């Protein structure tokens, strides 16, 4: 009996980490893609100053998964591999190896095109997964990924880091603003991703801010593109109007002006990745996505509708119709 107890204790000790004098399960995180956010997120997770809940995570394995035809992805990959290796992360040569060695997975490759293929082994293992922006390279693929997550019962979460910047998230209940009546969000919209709707790269940040502040329920989208900016106008079901300014020339940044019943004021700015990593840590612990699948799908449908409006010369496009079309296409194509 004493030997049995000793063995059980040893097993428990190898799977448990001590945080602030308390015990909590150690979550071994695997990362797929080291060409973008995988590096700064790993630095935050492995950092000596990481507090709860981030301290419950440890990045143990990574697969570089870069895209040779995207210069940004290709140029820095070797440097990024060495940085992550220096943080104590094992570098492996396949998605499958990452899944086998981890409890939870982050798909952080900057290119949305391989995400469907990369996420399949994660869904097969039913391990919670964060898919960094863009979720995929088309709305149809985004729908397919979320549908497969639901079918397999795999917890899935995706969000821009801008959603969790305190000055942006706090605008939904700012007493000086009151009930939100409208929002003008802005972000860079210079895209480096081939074969994606052009808002999927940097435009996702402005779109995420817009939906964080306005909430879901956009019914139609129209878009005008000039030399210096894209202007995307959304009309919500309750008649409110929100706009996204995608900056093409001049000084860039992220932010928004919020119009409320009581006042008008600026939202906050980008405040780093840590607030999002906190949400990722909570998600891996609870296995409950902090953003509903329906809202993420609406955000991508908004951006796809903006592309369709541009093709139609700025005509309003129904978000619901765009989403219905993508769902039909996802059904017709094999997962």
C-alpha cells in the first residue's frame, strides 16, 4: 500500500505546478506557427513576472509552420525559432508532434490558408485550441472550422488582442458615454496576406473593436475604398450605425470614437498582448470560450460582406446573406 501511495504521489507531482502557494494543474501548451504572435505570447507565458492565471501555463513545444511566399513570415523565422528555443520550448517538425506533447494548442501562424489543415489533428484529439487571427483565408473556411469544432466537441477561441485592451472593453459600460449609439473605429488596413479578403489581416483589429463596443447584430455593410482609406459602414438591427476606417496611407494606429446617449469620447488604444493571454489562460483552464462562436462568425461575415460591397461598387450587402452562402459552401465541400 505504501508503494502504491508513493507512485500516485509521484505522478501527481509531475502533473502539478505550484502557484502562489496553491496547487493548480499545469497546462502544457503547444504552438503551431512562430512567424508572428507565437513569439511574444510565449515570452509572456514563460516570463518570470507572469501572474495568475498565466502562470498556470507553460509552452513546451512548437512547430514553426511559416509561409515561404509571405516575406514577413519567411524572413524572421530562423531568428524566432532560436528565441523560442531559448525560452525552453522544444521545436518539432509537425503539427501532430505538437498535439501529442501538449494539453492545449495555439495556432499562431500568420497565414490563414493552412489553418484548416493545421487544426484537424487538434480537433481529432479534442484539445482546446486558440486560432489566432485570421481564423482562415475565407468565410467558408471559418464556418467549416467552427462547425467541426462543434461536431467534435472541441473548445475553440479566436479574438484580436484589441478586444481586451482595457480602454476598449470598458467603453461598453462607461458612465460618461452611457448607452452606445454608434462607433467609428479605425485600424491599419495594409494587407500582406495573399488569397484573403483584405480586411482579414489588419482590418480584423478595427472590426473586433467595432463589435466589442457596438455588440453583435449588424445587418448590412457598405464599403467605399479610396487612395488613403477604406470606409466600411455597418447598420445594426436596431438602427445604430458603426463604421470602420481602414487606413491605407499616412499615420496608422488603432482606436475608436464612441457616441453615446450621455457623451462622446475616445476609446483606449492597444495596450499589449497580456490582456489577451490572460483570456487564453482562463480559456485553457475552463475550456469555455470567452467569445461566442456566433459573434466571431458575424465579425468575419462583416469583413466578407465588405469585400462583396467593394466588388459591387459600394452597394449595401446583407451580413446574413453572406453568412448563409458561406454555410452552404461549407456543407458542399468535404472537411
